[in-house]
């Protein structure tokens, strides 16, 4: 059952990572109310060299793009890329209950700002705990094979929490 009380703001890397393993829909199943800022939408739809996530995002009409009321709020996070800065600013403006973001510096900012956060692996773990997935290890491996860098310690911790170590 999705957590309908929580508004969730998602960054580009989790969209791409979940698309790599054909599980972008987990966000809808787990959280129901999912938004992204314009910079994330533009970045994801550019698709990089592989185009991963483009079709998935276009088809995910349940992921809503929401503009910032005050774009200057994102300007204050000048050490982040625009997508990450807009995710955190949008989370503050909308009083989101959670951000899904993987980049280390952006996660530090979220913690400093008191914004609850998780990452792609956290989404996979929650999906397993909710009975939506039976295993996370093959998905983590496929995400890595798709070119997404994940720290060894982070993977070990996730597999331990999943009971797959």
C-alpha cells in the first residue's frame, strides 16, 4: 500500500537507475505522490548516451513536474548541479516528506536542511520489505552494469539489510 501522506521529490539518478532495472513504477507503488522539478525532467529526458529513462519518464504520467515558486532558493545551493539544487529547494517549498537522491554532496545538504532522504537502494529495500520485490542483489548488479556508481560499503550495507549478504 503506497504511503499517500508523503509527497516525494525525486532526482535524476534514481529515475535512471530504476529505469535500468525496469522498476521506475516502484516509486508510484511505494509513495503515490511523486514530483520532480523542471531541471530533473530536462536532464532525464536528455537521456545521455544510452537514453535510459527517457521513455520510462515520458510514460510515467504519475510523476508530476512542479516548478519552484522561488527559483532563487535553488541558486543558494550553488555547489550542486541544477537538478539536485532544485530537488532540495522544491522539497523545502512543498514540505515534502522525502527526497530520493543518490549524490553524496546533495545528501549532505539534505541532512543539513533537515529533509528526510533515501536513495535508489533505499527504494529497492523498501520495495523488498513491502513484498514488491523478492531480491535486490540482481537489481543492484544490473544498475552497476548500466554505469551507475555505487560504493562498495553502501552495497554491502544494503545487501545486509535485505538479508542477501
